[in-house]
C-alpha cells in the first residue's frame, strides 16, 4: 500500500523478485540462442532476435496467466502474485522488441509504409489457414502495451478498480490473439507438428488451471438457503471458522467474509478495493484483515483501512445463536462501524464436539 504515488517503489521483496526474474530471462535467451546457432548455423541476427524474443514473450504470458489460479489453488504461489505486474511490464517490453524487429525485417524495406504493409501484404482475411497472422500479433501487442502503461496504481485509482480490472481482463483477448498468431504462423511458415503441440499444451495448461481454480473456489464459497425471521441467514458453525481467518459466502449479490478473531466475529464485503482481491482468503495480521493479493488492510469492525489510508468496504451484522453463526446480508455503507459479535469459549467447544460426532 502507498499513500503517495511514486513511479516505482523498490522494496527488498521487489528487488529480489526482479533479480530472479531477470536472471531467468537472461538464462533463457542464452540457452535459446545457443541451440538456435547449433541447429541453424546460417541464421541471421535479426531472425535470431525475432525467434528468441517471440518465444520468450509467449512463455512469459503463459506464466503470468497461470500465476493467478495457482495462487488460489496453493497459497505458496502468492509471492509470485504480489509482483506480477513487474513480470507483465517486462513481458510487454520483450514482445515490443519482437514486434519492432518483425516490422523492420518484413515491412520497413519497401516503398509502402510499414504499418500499411503489415495490413496489406497478406490480404487473405477470409481464409482461415492463410489469415494474416502478423495482424493478430500486432493487435495483441497494442493491448499488452495499453495494459503495461496503465499498470501503476495511479491509473487504478483514477480509473476506479472496476474499470481498471475490466481493462486488464483484456489480457485474455490478447492471449487468444497470440495463440492464433503462433498457430497460424507455424501452419504457414514452420509447418511443425511439434510446435503446434507445444502451443496446444500451453493453451490446455492455462485453461485447465483456471477451470480447476474456479471449481475449488465454488466449493469453498458457501451459499446458504436458510433465513431467520429477522433477515439473518445461517451460514456455519462457529468452529468452522479458523482463528484470524474467514468463512466466505454468496447471499444474493452480496459477497461476504465473516472473520473470527480475539473472541469476536465481524463481517465485511469480500472484495478488496484495490483490485477486487478475495479478502476472505487472507488473514488478520496485527489486528487488520490483510488481502492475500497485495497486502491491503482493513479493520474488521468497520471495514476501514487504518490511517492514513482511505480504502473502505461494506460491513454486515453478525449474530451467534448457540453454535450457529448468522449474518444479515443487508450491507451497511462502506466503512460503517458495527459492533463485533462476542464468541463464548464454551460455545466453541460444544460446536467442536458436534462436528466430531457428525464426522
């Protein structure tokens, strides 16, 4: 979190992350170039740059798209998620080098404007197998550049999290364009079934991880169907909520997280105001609910970020009847103070016994 916007905030974690990232990228380029020179000793420097940067950017995009679902499946991947934007901007720079060298080598040496040549050198737009694949790559590059230039929290704040998040989901459209770009390029130029299989494996991996993550999230999100006369909904037993963690649920359109901490229960909206991260998958650190994505924090009793930060989320009333936890899905305005519901240790013990008997 930051109060004032700065171009880059280089803390220790980001420096370590970037050093490892740059080291791995350099290693990939060295190994790739070595094998290309061995297999194709007559290859030109321009073609070598195009192949190296193109394959590297495509690989990086796959990794970027896999980090999100992996972090939801296994929290050990969260450190990769914290600084994913650094990886995304770097990937865009690599892709930009690839695009520039392509335009220079294939479109800048004639009498036609390079961008005009890009769109007119192959006009088989109605033929699937002969479709101008470079156009797909160019469109994808424009999307990636837009995302890279708006990646800083300055744009997130001024565009609003909802608009910013919608804008950055265009990465999936860019990915679809790049899959088409690579597949058609291989079909038209390389004609290699191995390269098609590798690209297909990447697509299968990205799709499979997102589906797996969605299934797990569906299982972890409780959708109650019992309602009390006062509008409260029964959601779980008290011992189903871990200390300093939450139980999440969807009630109508309300995405709610109920946290248990210090012998109390409090409920807030589950979506972080930074990037709509899942607050219920985080935990309470130093008395604050801490988002697992980027560390934004909120006080459980009022949904407010501690001063000097200003982010706020909606709050809800919580009730404890016997061993059962109830929540009223009617939200209070963002940052509204609501008294926590006290938890009796005897109630927790009775709930634990009941759960043991059921199992």
